[in-house]
């Protein structure tokens, strides 16, 4: 798993040499600074939605990838990441809300993919009903922040909908609810072997979706197929301060910024959690289970408890993201949480590399960009070329992700940024490096591996 | 595994008496028919009991009478669903038997069969030959076409998406199969849209006749419940039974069947004994796919309208059926299909009757199917007919 | 003094009595060998002791505590660990991580502490790594700490398995054919390592072994199983002289038996005995 693919080294020996040369000394600093400045300036010059902006936006996000890949000092990487995520991206978002929305959705899906990666990548349990936990979180806030809840507790009708500021309490509540659901589903099914588990979780996901579609009778809980609209949004508690600072933004833009930073916060926390867990006794037990269950038990790893922990961690974060999603979209309905969405998240994990945290982040970013931005763009370009609407690429997500899953499993099962335990191990001693920021590769390791093979 | 059970007596075919051969072909079928009767009786008794108990709660209609009126139709519906799941489940179970791998795309193989049949009907209609075409010949030809295309497609999917992954960790080919399932759904949709068939395709057939009245039963007073069987349902059941007989012959009597059983039991040893394992696995996919394709055509004839996503749910339920019967076990798959079909038909019809339509039955039938799956996997993962230890220890 | 007492242990698979009414006492601080022809039930006996199988009959007491209703991982926590005949390392983890997994039952940092990296958790982790390094030093693998386990040469993999087993601070280690497939040089060094387990670490050692040179040189007591029945027990000299053993085992000329002849069939039996989880199928021979 840890080896870089041999074919590329055959073809691009010179490319590797160039990479090694550019990855030494002052060069990476110069490169990344130039690249960031050029792309940022180009992007900010014309923020209107267009093909060029689409391309530039992807290049813009590429700053993060380059920063991660290059041999830079950790402090420098941190500074770039902070500038990028804290200022650059949100500022651009105020210029063009479409891209802000995409950035927020990317964040949501990165968290989901990281959560699924815990079960699929770390422990090796294929969970095909993962989106059910997301749905649970979304419906939790949707029901209690609207009049829906009055139907469930007719006697307490005056209490509902709950005040919008309770949103934050419900985020915590979703964390608990998600974890409990994970435990509830997990405790009976975790004894099953891998492929049965996959089908049962798929069934569970479908059951949740069918329930969401049908629980408008006898008591209207979910409002059925119509979905729930006018979901409550948390109050913009920071609005006065922002206004005082002289920032002139509409309420919609402020909400966008709010959700962006909220997602970023949860994402940062999530990355910290999964990174730290993966380098702890719990994470090692997970990987040991994935590698050899019998040996893991014999070494004293409590199988069921560790699997349940993994399920609960993944589920709780999915549920939290569900509440944020519901509040952000203001409207949810059952089709949002169908199997295709679960498989979408799975493709993110497979594409990026099962078990690899940076890989999964990259995979989720790519798939979300593809879904929300690139495919619609491609569709528009194609319609100009008079391609019949039957071939609209946005309509063929299943084909695309199906192909992606097949090709990845056959040609690159470890993903595009594979898990590299050796590197983690080398850095394992540097416990105090802030885990929110991805770890720096040891100088010139990567090109070396490529050239040797 | 039943496929293992007979290998001990695996002498040359010629040396076996006609009686054993007949027993091996029709024995499983008898078992299936017993389960048909058993499931129908038990479930009928249960709903009648419910009707008795709940009778007092309803003043608007006589619940018992209502129950009895629809009962024969529900049983026929159960049989059709049962044979549908059984024929699809065979594909899952055979592949699982030889590869220990859930061919997630099998539901799509089934769907492709339905589309081939529909395409056949459509092209006949375009030639203005459909109305005069002999109905029986149409059915046979459509099934054969569906079997060929689906079987070859199943073989292709194995060659492309599964064989390269044969020695990978177990989850990897499953992921590839999920990908294949999605890919096929959209591929068929693309083809259907591009050829102008549209998303929802009407399955055109020559006139196949209406319902055949079967009789009437008195249900108290001067009222009678007349019940009949739809000719399409009848075609379905008959064709399914013929296919099951054929499969039993193939698996239990022929050399190919013996090779399949040998590969299922121990791939490595089978290859040492001179069996070309890759060929046998490909043929297993071919047979399973062909059965799935035939089921697809029959399903299309029965329901009338199909779309590219129509294979997913039956596929999943057929997998449930295969697990219910004991995955890897061929008779088990048929039995599991029958039991699941009956359960679903009863839940779909009676849940809403008993709850005054508060719970729409059709949706909860899906939930019932999945709940059954989850419960079986937890409490009896070896299934109804599986041995206590399914794992190859 | 008895550390482990197994009384009348019986394990049946269908009609096969794999372990039949075996009674065995192992003294604290001893080195004991369990020998017997292929398929005699030795590995099954280990599997019963470590909780992979539940015995059908009999009792097992370890350190004064019954093991009957404990799961494998709890038994490990009690102080019994093992190695596997067909090496079962965590292939895609590093050497050091393999040892750290072995330490699982001795680490207790709750999830909360891990997420917030509390000082206690950090200290525990530091100590664990320190101890893992010491163990790797003990088996002679310190320079391979950061290699992936699957990339180690065969002999080193066996050593790593021993280090991983030691990581749970066991009172007793069960070694399942620790020298199988080794050349004489490697065997000698492995034998020394086993001796040091007891002498330097104070661990009681029970081993299944076919190499009679190893068995006779380091065991204090030997038990002989045949068809699941314990047919003899005693010091190496007793066993050498025991006519039943000679008939069942040594009589076949097993003293000179080379690894090459017994290696393959034994591994097949072993696979049949230990394969209880689906993951094992990964190791099915490729076609």
C-alpha cells in the first residue's frame, strides 16, 4: 500500500528529478508563494461565475494541496492554511456566494468522508448506510426547529419550535444521538462478517429513508415526501460586532460566512479527533482489526468494543453535520439521504485512499467539486456544443461514480494519496505539532521512493 | 451447503440410477413446493387469527370477511413474488458459492434482462408484427434473448470488474461490484434514452389473455370470493418452475454441475484436479446471469412498465432471500425466495387493512424485508437450510 | 507452583475429538513443550487456552482464576499471550505499531483524553513507545522499528511476533512452532531467545515444536498429545524413554524429521484449525 505506483516512475523519471530539485531549499517557498499570489489575484479580479472562474477556483483550492505536498516548514504551512481558509476563501465567498456555498458543502462532505473513513478505512467495516446518521441529525433539528415537533408532543405544543439559539445545543444533542444510533445499529450487526455487514447497513440506511418518507402517518413526524421547510437558523449573534467593524454585508452573506466558519470549526475538530485517535491505542487497535481480526483479539484488543467505538465516532460527526446541513439549506426531504449519497461518500473515501486522512480530505474535495461545480459546468459547455440533453453529464452521477469505484479498486486500491504508516510513524514522536494541520512529509522522501522502484 | 452434500456420491453420471437422478432434479423442487404450501398456510392462519382478534375494533367493515376476500389473490401474489425472488436469488447464491462474493450488480443483470425483453417487444411493435405474434413463442423468444444478453453481460462483468480482484481483500471486489451496479443502471438509462425508448419503458407483448377464473369460495352468508390467476402470473410461475428444474438438472447431473460444485467446495483443490477454475467461474456467472435475465423478462411481462432502476430493490430482496435460505445453497435460495415473497405479499396487503391504512403496506413491506434480513443475519446467519457452520473451517 | 491448570479439557468438531480429556499443569517459570504428530490437537489446545475456542468440557484455571467464560482479549489481559504458527502480524502496520497493539490491554487512556491529549495520556503513550523500543531491542529488531511488518524477512517476523506477544506483559507465552521453517542458524538463535524469555523476562513459556533438538534442549517438561489424548508427560529423558511416545511419534523416525517434510501438511492442519474469521480467507492460496 505504501509504495508509489511503479508505472509513473518509468514514464516520468525526469519529472521526478525536477520535483526533487524543486522541493529543496528555498524553491518550494518561492513556488508556493508565487503560485498562491498569481492564482488568488486572477481569481479575485473577476469573481463572476464563469468557466474561467471555475478553473481558477479549482486551482485556488489546489494551493492547499501544494502546501501539503511540498517540503515546507510546518509553521509556514500553517500560516498559508490559516491565510487561505481564514481570509482568502471567505473573502472570495463574499464576492461570489456560489463558490462560498461550494466551499461549505466541501467542508460538510469532508467531515462525512472522514467519519466514514473511520469505519471503512481504519477498521475495514464497509458501512453502506452511513448517510442515515446524517439524516438523523438533519431531521432532529428540522423537526424541533419547526412546528413538526408539535405533532409528536401535542401536550407540549407551546414549547415548539424551540428558539433558534438552541441550535448549538442541538448540535451537541446530535452528537449524542448519532453516537447512540451508531451503537444501536452496531451492537447487533458488528458480529457479522464484512460483506454481510455491508448489506445490513445498506438495508438500515434504506429503512431510515423509507421511514422518513412514510412517517407522516399516523402521526406526522417527518412530513413525508414533502420534506420539512422553513427550518430554523441560529441567530447571527456576531452580527453587531461585524457591523461595528464596518463590514457591509447582507444577512444572507453573513449566514453564508457563519456556516462556512462553523463547518470549518467542526472540520478542524474532526481532523484533530481522527488524527489523534488514529495515532492512539484506539486507532492502532482499529487498524489491527482491519489487518487480522483473530490476531487482534489474541493481542488483547476487545473486538466488539473497538468496532462500536468506530461506528459511534463516525455516526456522531455525521449527525452533527446533518444539523448544520439542515439549518443551512432550510429545507430537507428524504431523497437527499438516499443510497446514492452514501455511495457518494464512499467514493470519496475510496478515491482519496482508505485510511488516509489527507487522502480522504482530497477525495471528498474532488468528488464534491465534481458534483456541484464541474459536472454542471461541463453540462453547460456541452449544451453549447448541441449535445442532446440525454447525455447531460449531471444526470449520470451513477455512471461516473460507478466507474470511479471500479477503476479505483482495480488500478489504484490504495487511493490517490495512500495511507503511509511509515511516515506517520516517523512523525509520531512530534506529538505536539498541532494536528489540525496536515503533517509535513519528511524531506525528499516521496520522490526517492518513486525513483527507486 | 447442499451443493456439497451430493459430492460424496459423485460417481460417474452413467452409473447412477434414473431414480437418483430424478430425485436430484425434482427433490429440491418438492422441497420448494412444500415451502410454498407451508408458507401460504401458516401466513393465512396468522392473518385470519389477527382478523378474529381485531374484529371487534372495526365497525365499518367485517374484517374477517375482508381478510378472506383478498386471501386467494394475496397467495397468488406471494407465489409470483416468491418465484421472482427465487430466480434472482439463484444468481447470488451460485456466485457466492464459488467465489464467496456478493455480486452486488446482479440486480442490474436482472434489469437488463427486462430491458432486452422490452426492446424485443418494441422492435416487433415497430415492425407491426407484435399483435399477430404467437404469444407463447413471444414469451419463449423474449426469455431466451434476455437469458443470452444477461448471461453474457454477467460474464463480462466478472471478467472486467471482479477477476482482477480475486485475491484482494474481501471488501474490495464488493466495492467494485457496487460500482458496476451503479454503472449499469446509468448505462442502460443512457442507451434507453438515446434509442428513444425513454426512461419508463412499456413492456409491449402480444395479447396474453386475461385472468383465468379458478373458482369461488364461500365466505359466510351468501357472499363468495371469486379468485382468479392473471395469465401473466401463470406464465411467470410456470416458466420459473421449468427453469428451476433445468438448473437442478444442470447442477446435480451434468459434468459441468459437478465441476461447479467442486469449485464451490475448494477452489484450489478443484484446480489441482484439472478443473479450469476461471472457466467454471465464468460459466457460473453465465448461468446465474441467464436466470436473472429470464426473471427480468418475466418480471417485465408481469408489471408492464420498467425503468433502469427497477433491478435494485428486487436484487436486494433476492439477496435477502438467498441469505434467508442459507447463502451458497441452491435449494435454499429457492426456498428463501418463496418464504420472503409470501411474507412480503402478506405484509403489503394486510398491514394497511389491519391498521386502517395508517401504515401504507407497500412501503412497509420493504422495511419488513430488510428487518427479516437483519434478524436472520444476527440470529441465524446460516439461513433456513444452511448448516450450522457456514464458514469453510 | 502451578500457574496454569487445565483439567479434562475436551474440544470436539463434529465427530472429531480434537482435544480429548487433556489435563495439564504448568508451573510458574517453567519451559514446557507440547509435542505430538501432525493433527494431534496441539494447536487446538492452544486455541482453547487462549479463548479462540470454548472447550466443550473441562476447566482451565490460570493464576487462580477460571478462564472459561472469558473472551480472548480478556484472557490476554489476564496474562496469557501467544504467537501463531502461520505468522499473523499486522502486515500494513510498522514494526513498532505491531508491538504497541500488543500493549493494548495495558493502555487505558479513555477516548476523551486521547482527543484532548491530556498529560496523563501523553505520558502513557511515551512510556508505551519506550517500552515497545525496549522489547524490540530485546528481540533484536531495534533498527527495523519503522519498517512495515510485511517487509521483514521471515526470521524477523517470528521475532516480531514474540515481541508483540511480550508487549501485553504476559505471565505466560504460548509459542506455536516458533522455529518452523527456519534454517539451523536461525533456529539456534530463536532457541536462545526463547530461553531468554524465561531467564531474563521471567515469563513462563509453553511451546509447540517439532524440532526435537529444540524441544529436548530447552524444555523442562514435555507433554505428548496424540489424536487429542495426552499420552505422556515428563522430563525430556522420560519422554525419550517412553515406549508409547516412541510408538506414536518418535517411532516414525521423527527425531530426524526435517522441517521440509513436516512443514506443509502441518500448516494445512493449522489453517483448518485456526481459521475462524473471514479475514483469513485473504490468505487462501492464489489460483
